[in-house]
């Protein structure tokens, strides 16, 4: 009987006390296949490499022509790299040596093109794995310990640090990916200065294309690049677990490769515990502040600032569970140019973004579930100082509340379903929900359902001084749109009706829709005087809140935003009351 034994890839090691790799003309010190230091004499020892670049470059001045020494399905464990300048840094450089150093890594000293080349593809049964040394203990309770991440950085004008183009079945885990500069490539006037080629910077953290698929990013932090954290469309499933993409100068993830190349059919994103924060801002180097934005830019001054930025692409599905989009200088979510067939957003937050907090588009016969989410429509937040941000971080910003400042702006297509349930939305933007249709007059067949939601409007005199009004609830960009709603609380909003009947009824009636104050814990005044008043908003209903116990039990919604068990009947909104509000909560 023939027994098929699965292939087992090799394991490679990189550590600061390792050695060099052999090349044709010069013998090296280590073969990279043992987790031990170089012993100080001899050649081709069974020991680790001392430089990450030896994995894809033998330093024979041929750039990536020699290719990766690892094969698809192999594992790399990176413990750090030696400092060629003799210092104590263990950060691993990708690209050519620092500016001013005689480089021997790239063809013709083409420093910008000194990339790693596409990572070798694994298989469904045996992924290629590139792991930081603490990959087994990098997180707990879905919180990444960033002090345990292994640091890789692109430098000396590098185009892309990690190339995932045309790559499949590759995992990156426990990695901090950044650069060592704070120069500005997108934005004017550049502060503290433009990228002139003399700085140790890199443009993009990772690059994908429409053949990149079955890629896992887990416990990964991508930050501080002059252009994007990730750039390019995708070719299949991309999974993100505990990923933070922050303070990249142009955008977080820009799906547009410059030619509007579409994603491959069936492409999907599965994201959980993902944060997109401060994109459109130039990150400090070294980081000294909690919100390390050295300077921020928007579309008015040569910047951009989307978190996810989909351009003329289509996704079969996009799931975002426990995602946070905050303080990006444009929109908080992916935008209307990406058409999504199945969108699920749960237990997520968006606030402080300068455009829409949520924005997307969808295909015909699509389904959208927006459930257990918290949203603050405070699109002028970055016009004021932020806790932990350096003074003057916003000196160049001006395009606050772009595109009419709606909190939600999305369009659906015919024969679709859009469900908003158990959500809490507050804010002062012009409109809470801007509902639209992909093709004028065809969305009468689409169901817009709002259930168990709280919408609280606020007045911010600084937002629209000439026409100070509280937000409108719904704006129907297409007259064929229809909304059904039940078990909701609306308060301090302009809209008085929804199609088919009166908006406000008494709690306990058939539809249980009420226009009453939801009474959150420490709820600020309905007219705010300063942007900071909404920081750390407490979404728990206070004792005596009309939201408590007046919701409708939804199939599959067993916990609130914070993971607390929902009673039956549940509270309206995303959060059950805290125990100290005089309401006993089930654990």
C-alpha cells in the first residue's frame, strides 16, 4: 500500500549573533538552518544568519536575482539582526544599507528597487511562515503585546518592504513593520521635511496584486511608511488577526495599484481585531508620543488619508469583527468604489475620522449586516488638540467633514438586504444615514431594516456656524429607498417621519419606536462646546434609561459590544447597562 507523507518544510533562523551567507565567490559563515550563534571562526557552520536580507539575497551585488534561499512551505524565525554600525539595535533592515554607506546588496546600487522579491508561495497543507521570535506568546485575550514583536524596517528609499505579489499561502506573525524616518512624501508643506533620498525611509509596507491569496497577517503592526501600509488589489482570501495599520502618510490599505486593477473574482477579507488609526499622518521617528503624528495631511494639501481605500474593485465578502477605524484624515471605511457582495461588520467602532465614519458600496442581491457597533460622528475632532498628540500635528488640516459630513454614506443595489441591529450612533454630522442606490430607482426591491438601534443627535456650533442644526436621521439619495424600523430610540434629530408612518411612538407599542432621551452614563450636554467632550463616550445606558429591557431579541445576537450576555428582552443599542447602574447583568 502506498502511503503519502506530507512534505515538511525546513526551518530557517535569523538572529543578531548569527553569521553571513555563502555566495559563489565568497564562502559564508552560516547556513541559516540552526538557532545558534556563529562560533567566531570557520565557514558554512550550522548556525543562524545575522541579517534578514540573507534570506533573499546573497550579497553578491545581484539584488533579488539570486532569489529566496528558502522554499515554499518553509518557516523562518526572526530573533533580530546585527547592527552593521556596531550598535545595539536588533531591528532587521530590508533594502539597501543606510544613506551614505557603500551598498553591496543591490544591482547597480539601485537602492529604491532593493526589495525582497515576492515571498515564496506555500501550499494549502504547508504554508510559508515568517515569524517573529515570540510568535507563540505574542498576544493574550486578542490583544497584541507590541513589545514582543520582532522589528523589520525598510530603508534608504525602498519601494516596498514585503512583496506579496503573486504569492499564496504565506503567513506573517508577530512582526512590527516600519521605517526609520519621518520625512514626508505626500503633503505640503512637508513637516519636518520632504523625502529627498538622504533619509532612511520606505514607501509601502506590503504590496499585493490580484494574484495574492490565502495570506495570513497575525499580530502584525504596519506603520510609519511614507505612502501606504499595504498597497494593491487582492486575488483571494486575505485574513487579518490582531493587525494594526497606522500613521502611514497616504493611506492604510490602498487597493488601487494606480491602474484600477480589479480584485480577482471571489476575493475576500476576513478581519478581526484590526485597527486602522491615524492614516494620512506622518509618524514620528523615533516614537515618543502616544498619538505619534508628526504632521497630518488631507486632500486639500496633497495628502489623502483613507483607512481602507478600495478603488473600482469588487469583493465577494468583507467581514470586520472588533475593528477600530479612528482619526484617519479621510474616510473611516472602505468607500463606495469597492462593491461588496456580503458585508458583515460586528462589534466594531469608528470615530474621529475627517470624512465619513462608515462608507461602502454593494453589488446586486447583496447582504449587509451591521451589528453591535459603536459610532461617533465627530468629523471635526482633529481640528482640536488630541490627547497624546504632539503640538501642531494638525497644522495643515482643513478638509473636515468632507462630502457633506454624513456619518454613514453607502449605496446598495437591487434585490439586496441591509440590516442595522443593536447599534449605537451619536454625533453632530449633517446626516446620520445617507441611503443611496447604485442605479437610480431600482432599490425599491431592497430591504433597509433598522432594529434595536439608538441614534442620538448633538449640536456642534463649530461644525456649521451658518446653519446650526442637529443631524438629520435619514437622507434618501434615491426616492425608491424604503426603510422599516422597530425597537429604536431616536433623539435630537431633524427627521420626523420614515416611509410608511410616524417615526416616534410610545415604547411598548407595536413598533416600539421612541423619540426619548436615551440617557447614557455621563452623557454630555446636547450642545457640545469642545471636541474633546465626546472622547471616551460612555455608551452604557444609565439607570432609568428607556433603552434598558425594551429591545427585541435578535437571532445570533447573544452578547453586547463588550461581550456581556444579553438578557431577554435585551436593551436597545450596542451596550447593556453596567452593573453599577442598578441593573443586574448576566455573566
